[in-house]
């Protein structure tokens, strides 16, 4: 913003950024719990017209997906969002 001759504190202050980030963190947690097991599955469901929600839910978790999800949850605890 400074390169464009804008004052970052007036356009989008750090306080605004932190406030919006805190507001959106819940979405990040929900997104992680739903998407990580599917992305890191050994045998992910085939994405086509026949894909159902139950096929996505029945995807087996891998050690890597469990490790990554635990990492996300640990970060949320460290940040004080989860207790």
C-alpha cells in the first residue's frame, strides 16, 4: 500500500485485520475438519456426478490427516480460540 502512496493505517489498519482474522478463524477450523481427511485419504472418493455426502464422510483417515488435524487443533488451543 505504501508503494501506491496509501496509508495502511487509514485504508486497512492492523486492528481491522486482526479483528477480521479472529472472526474468520472459526471457518478455518470447520473447513480443516471437513476437508483434511478427504484431501489426505489413501483412497479418496472419485469426484463425479455420483459422489454423495456419505461417500465423503465414510473416507478413512490416514495417519497424516490425523497428524495435520491435531496440528490445526493445537494451533487453535495455543491461540486461545479453543480451550
